[in-house]
C-alpha cells in the first residue's frame, strides 16, 4: 500500500505565523521538503494579500522557486483574480477552498455558502481549460466555532457540489481540529451515500485535541490514500482562531513507516527541516516525532531558540 502525503506546511503552516517569513526562507523550506521526498507541496496562496499578508509574496516565491521533476506545487486560488495571478506563474495545480458553514464562508471568503459556488465555477472551468488540475477543500467538516456541530449530510452536499464543478479530489478539512474517529466514519458514510467514494477524497486534520492521527488511521482503513499534513505540525487558519497546527507530517510518516505503508518520505531528513524552521520561527515544533528525533541529533548540529534547543523551549 502507498499513501500520498499532501504537504501543506508552506501554505497552511506559514499563513498562520504572526511573523512574515522572508521569501528566501520559504524557498529553502519548499526545496528541503522536496529533498525529503515529498512529491506534493502546497506552496502558497493567491488570495487577497490584505487577507493573508503572510503569503503576499506568492508571485515572487513562485517566480524564483526551483522545481524538482515529479514534484507538484499546488497553490490556493479563491477566485478569477487569484487564478490570473497563478496562471502568470505557470502553475499546474490549484486548490479552491469552500466552506460547509455560513459563518466560515462569510469570514473566510466574504461569501455565502451558495455564492461561493458562483465564485469557484469560472475558476475551475478556466483552470481546466488551461490544463491545470483542481483540488477542492471543504472546511468545517465536523464543527464550526460559531455554529457548533455540522451535520455530515450537509458537508457531503457541499463537497459533492465542489467535486461536480470538475475537481479531481476533495479534501475534508477539520479546520478547528475537533473531530474524533467515530465522526470520521459518519462523514465518510455520508459521502458514500452522496455517491462519493474514498478514491476521490483526501483528509485534512488539524490537531487541536490530539485526534488527528487516530482520525487519519480511521480514514486509511476506509480506503483513503491521500493525507494532508504539515512539516513539524505548523499551521492553522487566521479566520478561525481556535484552529491549531495540522497533523505533523513526521507523526504521519512515522506511523505509516511502522505500518509498512510507503510514502517515499525520509522522516529524519524532514524532522531536520522542521527543527531548522523552528529555529527561525522562534518556537518549538509541536510534533512529538520531531521532538523525539531532535534528541538523536548530535548536540552541535541542533538548532537553538534563545540559547535553548527547540524541544526545551
Ligand atoms: P473580497 O473582498 O470579497 O474580494 O474578498 P472582491 O472580489 O470583492 O475584490 C475586492 C478587491 O480585492 C478588488 O480590488 C480585487 O481586485 C481584489 P479593488 O478593485 O478593490 O482594487 N482581489 C484580489 N487581489 C489579489 N488576489 C486575489 C484577489 N481577489 C480579489 N485573489 C476573497 C474575497 C476571496 C479574495 C478574500 O476573502 C480572500 O482572499 N480570502 C482568503 C482567506 C484565506 O486565504 N484563508 C485561509 C485559507 S483557507 C484554510 O486555511 C482552510 C484549509 O486549510 C482547509 C481547512 O483547514 O479546513 C484550506
Ligand atoms: Mg487547514
């Protein structure tokens, strides 16, 4: 069995940093992720720069980014303006991002649930006409900070419509990281009832309550083979304050290595990158695997944050 790790650190991770990370650091981060064996790296977003200033350098980053053959570098695109900017940089993969709830649609996209489809439809149509692959996200799959629990059938309804626009894959976002394995089962049942099988789905768990790995295993057992995660577990969403980092890629790969599932990712090389980034961001990685592997590194090569090693801060 093989699982595709869809790395979101440079986008979902860095969009949520209070500091704006210099473009050279982003470039090196993406390059190091590819070196560690990741073959899908969500690199940045062509959203309004005022909405996400951390990724305002999307054009500059892509212009100077060395591409490794066989690696995909998808970017988030909400609307036609974003698509124009992305096409200018020669992107081959984009992702649109919808919401299952009204509150988040308004806060994240300045749209209603219904009007988000009108915004996305021409984006998908034009992207496909340019030979660009389109992934879709559906956010707030289990609960929303303003509306509470979200019914699985409602998520499946929104997700189905996003796929029907022409997207090849739908990533199920637990934006605020509150889902548990039983809810994952219920959601996948709802998608099955809506005619969407695991071959068209990916999972995207934030790890607020430490359930991301258990939720992922549940999804894998149901036949899903694409899993989103972020190196070192960085991440969140600036428009949902309760969101914390994504499932850490190292935690995911460690578990998959143990299960004998291939990913092509070298967990130690990746952890070294997350430690390097933690040193730059000035805070430790929340990933347990990164913290454990950090202790294996020779003392002199371990990065320091204010004189301490990242796992000690
Ligand atoms: P809006 O204000 O409604 O935009 O924002 P508008 O269409 O009314 O346009 C207003 C002005 O913005 C215009 O300029 C446009 O040209 C400009 P003016 O004519 O006034 O000078 N504009 C743009 N400029 C650059 N790039 C663009 C763009 N679009 C419009 N793309 C909009 C609507 C969607 C743009 C805004 O709400 C937005 O940018 N939202 C993005 C928020 C975001 O990035 N959130 C984080 C990502 S989602 C996430 O993290 C969840 C996920 O990880 C899954 C999960 O965890 O669940 C994916
Ligand atoms: Mg996310």
